[in-house]
């Protein structure tokens, strides 16, 4: 059975990553796009900011709606992603070394 605290932490990571990538995609689209693309980029930036700020405000200690420690969740998510990237780079490096030596 999934604990409600784990579920809210999982949802927090999903929502904050969604907001971050919407923001980044929007900035990229607004900067490099033209015409309609530029307007879509501005909308993506607005959506990313709105979702991210709303979720962070709901997770603040003073509001206490989510009952989640945002700093801990973000730090843990960062460490898990970093560990995954390091593992993937090591595996790809060993694969390339084995292929190139054969």
C-alpha cells in the first residue's frame, strides 16, 4: 500500500518537473520562434510559472496544504536523477570501451 506522504512527494516531483520543463520549453520557443511560435512560447512560460509557483506556495510551511517538505523532496529528486545519470554514463562508457577494444 502506498503511503499518502509518498504519494504527495511523488506528485510534487511530477508537478515541479512539469513546471520547470514548461518554463524551459517556453523560453526556448519564445526566444527562437517567430510569429505564432513566439506567442506559444510566452503561454508555455506563463503556464510553467503559474503551476510551479502555485505548487510551491501550497507547500510552504505557512500555507501547509500539501504537508510536504519541499526542500527535502527537491534535494532527494536531484540526488536520484544525478545517480541515474552517473550510472548511465558509466554503463555507456564501459559499453563503448568494450566495443572499441574488440
